[in-house]
C-alpha cells in the first residue's frame, strides 16, 4: 500500500449516465438521547439502504449523482418529489450498493429492489399530514417497486428500547424518529432522530495506510477526515477482500463508534460501509 495521500476534489469527470446534478437538500437526522417527549414522534425502522431522492423524473443520490435505474423500475412513479431509500432487505446493503452504482443497470438485480418512501419533501405540511398524503398518493400508484415506510407510535422510552431490541435481533440496523409537527427542512435537526445500539457517522477517505504482518501488502487502516476537518484512522471492520481492494480516495464511508474523546475523536471506531464513491468511480 502507498503512504497516506491527500485526495484532490474529484477523481475525474462523472460518467454520462451518472450526471452530476444539484445535491438535493435532504432532511438529516441527529442522534436520539433519552428524555424527549416521544408522543410527538412517529417510529420506523432505519433501513440499511441507499438514500435516494426522486425529483419527479430521476432518482438522485445524496451527493447529487443520477442513479441509472431501469426505465421500467421508475415507470408509474408519481410526478412529485419523494424522499426515501432504495432497499434490498435487511443485510442487503453491499449487494444493493453494487446494483445502484452500475452505469448499465442489471435488470435481474433491480427487480429485487424496492424504493421505500418516507416523505414528501416539497409539501409545506407538518409530517403527520405529509404521511397521510403520502399514503394516499402511493395507494393509487401502480408500481410494485414503490412502498411507503411503515410508521407507528410508541408510548415511552422503555417501549422504544424494546422495539429497537426486536429490530436489531431480527437483523435490522435501528430505528428512526420523525417529529409529527415538523416541516420538511433540508438540514440536520432533532425533527429527525436515529436510534441505534451504537453511534455512526460519515467521513471522507483521504489516505490508505499500509498493513503489517498478515496484512502486509494490503490495507492496514484508512485515514479519514470528517466534516469538521478532524482526521483519524480506522483499522478494523474490514474484510480481507476490502483490505485487498480498499475504498478509493475520495469515498464517503460510514463508521461506527462508542462516544468521543475530549479531543472529539471517535472511540473504538470501526468501518461499516462505503456510502458514496468519488465521481467517475464504479465498483462491482
């Protein structure tokens, strides 16, 4: 492996089928902490999928890349913007990620994907009303690939933790809380909360650190930089295949951790997955 390298802004132009468009202004989640009034929140499963914005014509990633979905997959989608996740079921993220990244869509792979919708981003109504409108809208939609994410209520923190334990036990990732009275805003706020048995965050790969011993000639650790400019290393959570072919420079990766140090560094950080590749990069 090479010594750490600081990555430039991009790794080349985007392919024609992954045209860079304006990044959608998506509602982003903060982390749940006990003590809030749960009576004003809807609860849903946190899907381990690929966030996708439907602009009425195309599916777009968080980074603003157009997803090369087959025309038949989006046929019948409503002509209004939707916010949701492409999903392949619990534990299917890696396969799904490869499917979504392909410039030439694989029809057999896409036939197993569902677009799980949880919001109407251009509606001015509070979430509770948006949810009712979304259910009514998709009830009239003929597409078998479009589904409304199930939303329900919990009485208190104990009930929320019981729901979380059941979801994680069955292979799920966690829960999401969506404030009933909230308007859709393309910012990170407590209107949307994630509930997980551990914390997670995203950072950009800016270097590959060489492995030693049994990992000689492979990746030893990733050098990452978060949105605050904090740099740190992650050396665990990788398969041998990922160590032989690590996430490329410029990738946005998700890592899990358990709290932070006084310096703001993540404690016991471990690699989870690649969330976004650099422009022009396609991995199978």
